[in-house]
């Protein structure tokens, strides 16, 4: 899994959702994020989210590799999301990612309708599938969200944030993340009572069953996400995240939010 495939959605989800206070009028917010591996920065991103008073959400972001990661594979990309805030979180309409990793362009455009992915367009032809490949069927694309929409949750209190399953489709992989509660309470640098969730990862389709990265994430990958309340909006968003991969733990953190 390339740096862009792994980090663009993860960064985008945290960045976009941390910029979603309840808005009485249309406003835009920008945040800078850093992804680190073993304490060393490997990617940086900037995302701007525009939230309309009718609940519409538009997000535009860019990402590039940083530090030692640029020595092994120079990566740059952008992600765009059009969605609306409704129900228990965000309902996507269109999700788009474009990136270039090691001189190879790639990307995907997903269109959603009524909570299901109805159209998927890739910018590079799919490679020849191995016998171990688990194909994606139309059933797998029902009741799913893109990685940028998946982690904004609506809950009456911090106690209700973690007890849920996130069904995610990024254009290549269909996977579930099951969240379970770890703790609730005050958070450093954030107002209100937050929630710390542990997560388990289950690949569903769009992967090779003998893939070592998928096996590690399913059996041993440690996922921890800290959610903070967004004012009195009833929405909770991730403010810190860590993901245990086969080669080490990736940590994601944000800088100060800027109001445009």
C-alpha cells in the first residue's frame, strides 16, 4: 500500500472533521497536519473545509511526503470531498483522490447516492488480479462511506462515540473498522469531554487474502482514535490517531485551526 493510499484518507479524515463546528453561516477552516513514523515526519497536509449553514460540506486538501519518506518515494496528492451533514454523521456525494507516487500517477473518483457507492472511476488500469484476490461486489458498496466522511460521529455524549462500526470504501479496498470504548474525560488542548476509542480492522473485499499488511492489520494492527466534541453541535471528531502497521506505528496530529 503506497504512502498516498494510506495517508491521504487518514489525514483527510482527521483534518476535515476537526474543522466542523456548528455554523450559523457559511465558513471555511484550514488546518495543517503531520503524519509521523517512529517520531519522524513522513507526510504533511493542508486541508480547507467549507461548511454551509444548510449542512453542506466541501473539502479541498493537498498532501506531500516529508523528511526521510521523500528519499524513498516522493509523493504528492490531493483529496476532494462533497457531502452533507445528516443522520449520525456525514453523508458523502462525491469523493476524489489524485496522487503521484514515485512518478506513477494514480487516483479514484467515487460517486455516492443514498449512502451507497454507485460509480467508481480509476485513473490507472487495475493490475492483473491474483488468485488470492477477494473481488468487490455490488453488495459490498451498499451503506458505505469514503475515508474522509467515515469518522465524524454524532452522539448525545462522549459515552456513545465509540460503540459503532465504520464501513469504509476508498475506491480500492472495502473494509470495516469496529470501534470500542477505552475511556472518556477531559482532553489536553481541547474543550469538553472527549472519548478515546480502540479499533479493530477487518478487510472485506478488494485485497489479496495472503497480503501480509492486511493480515497484520486484521490480527495485530493497533488502532486508537481520540475524539473531541465540536462545541455544542452534537458532533465528535478525531483530534489524534495512531495506526499500527507491519513496519511500525503511524501517528497523525494537527496544528492550530485557522478561520479563513
